[in-house]
């Protein structure tokens, strides 16, 4: 009987050590309004965030110089703002496209999470 209890305790201990740790899922969406209203709120949030980058001497502009790059960034940042992806996922995706802009993606991620 003692062996069975010891075995069960060891199994429980080992299983807790093998659990996968990951970033928690994004929280629920905060806006229960129409999609067009969400886009308006997102756009005003992005305008405020863009203005705040001017006050940060460490922030370097991300060259979104093509329509494709602008659409990519808007889609990615909207997903973060709408809580469809995590900050970590946003930053990772951003760094795939612009590897020299970690500070900027962290700045944006933090700003989008604070704006809600």
C-alpha cells in the first residue's frame, strides 16, 4: 500500500514538472460594439500612440513604406489591440519582418495594451 501511495505521489510530482508553460491566452475582447466602431476606436488609439513615439528619443521609425507593409502592420497591431494575439506573439511576428526594431515593437505592444 505504501508503495502505491509513493508511486502515485511520484507520478503527480513528475507530471507537474513536465507541464508546458506558455504565455497566458489573451484576455477577452474589451469592446462589445460593431466592427466599424472598433475600427474607429483602434484608429484613434493608434494616432495617440504614434504621437507618443515623438516624445521618445529611443524610438526609431519602422519603415512601412509599401502598401503591403502598412496593411501587414495594421492587421498585426489590430489583432493585438483586439486581444486576438498576445504581446509576445505581436513582438515575435514584428521581429520576423523587422529584426532591428525590438524596442519599437515592445513600445507599440505596451502602448496598445495600456490604451484599452
